[in-house]
C-alpha cells in the first residue's frame, strides 16, 4: 500500500499527471491529495489483481523490467562527427550502454539555442545515419526550444539546434526531440510476455509514489536487451533511478487484471 500525498502529486505537474490517474486498489490518498485531483478534473481509477479473471494458461508472465534513466545526449552522423572533431575522427568509447553495441563516448558537445547553452552533452555511439538530439522538457526551457515527444528517428517537423565541438560547429535544421518513454525487448522476452513490436505497454512501479506509465512503446529486436528508458524529468517525478524495476501489467490500454473505479 502507498500513501499518495498532495506534495507527491505536485511534483508530477511538470511532466504531467495522467488522466485518469491509475493506482492500486489498496493505495490511500490524503484529503489534500483528493482535493488536488478533483480540483483539476483528474479522475482516479484503481485496479486489483484477479487471479480468476484470466485462465492460468492464458495469463501473460508479469515481466520485471530494469529501468534506465537517460540524460540528455546526442547521436551524430559520420559527417557531423567530422565537422565537430576533424576529418577522419572516430568516436572514443568511454563505457558500454545497456543495449549491445551501444556506448557513451568520451566526446561531448555544447548545445546552443535561442535562449541559452548546455555544455558537456554526451555523444552516444556508434555514429548513425542522421544526427539527433534528445533532451528533456526542462532542458528545452534552458535552450529556448520546445521539441515534441517522439520515438527515436521520427524527426519530421522537429526543431533544430546548434552543436559546438572543439573543431567546428553544426547547425541542425531539425532533429531535437523529447524521447518518448520506451522499452527495448528481445524477441524471447516479447514472446514470453505476449507483446509485439509497437505495442503500447502499461508499466507499474512500486514504492512511495506507486505510479503507472500507461503508454510505453515497446521496440522488439533480437539485438535488444531488456530495458525501460525514461528521461530525467520522468525519473524525478516517479522517484526512479537506473537499476530500479517496473512491472508489465497490461498492453494497448487493457490491464492483465480487472479494473475498478474509485
């Protein structure tokens, strides 16, 4: 059971409070939290497990998924690597990431927007087809940029930014996004969990805030390792850190258990 307070709800305002706000059936609200939600027209829905609602042979495995909190970062094309660091330059791996073959590079760049700069932004490698910058909503306020929430690679209609490196600069006309929270999953994990590439997953975290992420895109590939990626704004609102775990409780808007209304 979790006690949900007005203070905890206010901390979620920056990233947005889901409507309806989903909680476990046994969770409790303080009177101030109840007034806070009602005053904003936010409905509350509670769910509880029902072991008899789904035949045992048809129940999906409640997968436990590790959390990976993603700070602001940049993906660069080979051409932009050379513009920023010099002809023939290759990114230098500093540490491996959760996804096989991916690494955080030693190299960083400065982001320059219309209102400010953010120095020391890590580059992730290896180089890819098109340059892409992933920041949080809070970073956008610092830069004077208001990027949409998108899945990686969906760059049409996105704002741009200037990248400054030690050997030059690159002006991106587009390519800045706030990454939509998503799960990387192997084909084996997807088969066990009963999900397919592109499904919208419902994930529950435990702890003091007991939040539910109701719309998490899943990306399935044989080269992926299981991981739930969120940005710093989402992690701070949910009180999550890298290495914490969340649980798969539904997909495509439907719980794997029964739902009740508070």
